[in-house]
């Protein structure tokens, strides 16, 4: 009750300044009311003292972004192998891997306070499986192709 009263007081004060605060019931990932020892998610973190792992939703978002990047890479590689014109937005093998790497680096940088080696190792393991599947897809798709076609599917520019 005391926390709720203090929050309402702060809300009234801020509204007088033309600002507002998040309502913990309408936006539970932006604000919460409760005991600190109870599990809460805040700003993408699970509030677990000493480790502060990324929230389940944050992990799902990362894995979804990686899935989409690899899916689009497969489409672009298939497009390239079939002889269709590749656009500037198409990411082939190397560009897809670079894109996935950038997604991972940016996501990890969003959690500088997290000390959760097991959580990150579990995520890495799932990412490793997706990358292995992507490499297997590439090997199967390019098996028997000429070096020129393979190079094109890799996304490496030809000089001639």
C-alpha cells in the first residue's frame, strides 16, 4: 500500500509537470509493484539479484531475429542459384552470417548488467544448431555447382 501511495503521489507530481509514469498493471514490463524478492521483468531483464538474465521475451526476440535472417538468407541463396537477379538487399551466405553476428553482438550489448553464463551458453547452443543447419543447407544447395556459381552463392564479388 505504501509503495502504491508513493507511486500515485509521484504520478500526480509528474502530471503537473506534463509528464507521466507507466502503470504497472497496463505495462508490466515497464513498471512493477511488489516485493523485490519476487520475480519481475523490467527493461528486458529478469530481476534476479546477482545475475539479472535477459527476459524470456528478449530471448525470443533474439532467436526470432536470427531465424528471420537465416530464412531470408536461404531465400537469397536459392534465388542466386536459380539464376534470378540478386538485388542489393539480398544477403547471401557470407552476408547472412555477418548479419547474424551483428544481431548477436547488438543484443548482447543490450544486457551489460547480466551475469548469467548458463543462460547465454544455452542461447549460444541453440544459435549453433541454427548456424549448423544453415551451413548444411548451403552445402546441399551448392553441391555439384561450378566454382563461379558457388562463389556467387557465397556472396563474394567476381572481378570478371
